[in-house]
C-alpha cells in the first residue's frame, strides 16, 4: 500500500487511488481503506441491489453496488448501493448524479454514515433520498429532500417498506432483510 501524499485535491486523490490495490474513501484530508463487511452486511446489500435491479427494470434508472464512487464537493465515498437515472460513461468509476444512496451501518461506521457522510451526500443537487439501514435489526433511517429543497427525516421499522417515489420503487423491509439473522429485542 502506498502512503497518501498530502495535501491532495480530489482529482489528485482519484489519480492516486487508481494506482492502489484497495479502494479508498477520501474525506478531503484523510484516506480510509475500504475493507470487507460481515455476512449480515453483505446479505442486506445483495438483497437491496437485487430488489432494486428488479424494481428498476424498464426504467432509465440503474442500481449499482459498492464498487461505484460518489464525488461530493469535498469527498470521495463508496456507498453500499446507489441509484442513478442519468446516463453514465461506460468506463467511469464515478456515479453521475445519484438520486438515492444507501449505506448499511456497522458499529464502526454508524457515526460516519449518520454524520459526515449524511451531510456530504445532502450537498449533492441530484440526491433526493439517503437511506441508512441497520445491520442487527430490520430498521432504516430515511433522509429525503422535499419540493422546497429542505431535508426531512423518518424511521422505517421491520414491518414497513422503503418508499422511493423518485424512482417509483417500494421495497418491503422483510425482503431487504431476508436471510439476515437479526438480534432479538430483549435478549441478553
């Protein structure tokens, strides 16, 4: 692994990362290697991508997994999944104009996903919905942009659905979490 030269612009970081064996996120100052996730994390992500692929069939929108980068004004991020509805250059590694972005929380990423990443993603003019899925319980925090450009927030529980009118899709939480061993409330 190469040491990250400092300080770098986002374009310089992207050129540096292309030469690395691992994927790296960049917060504008520091880089962070992207490592693998748990079975639960990967199951949720795979379910999400599969369900969205099926739901978006026949529309101009496409779903991508965690190999696609998102560039904000100050960072480079690898969300767990995202949806774009604009044309993407075939060889691009950057997602143009993401409309919906998903992150699956882990204990080590919760603060970042609900804090800095949430704020960074909300600066993207194209983004209309940011969904953060819990890993140990079937629950999601949903952030959405209203018609006035203001951001709202809601919670979706195990019996609910992820309703995404901007891409004309609705995913039952039971399907998103299918095959995931969830924590039992009150278990000690």
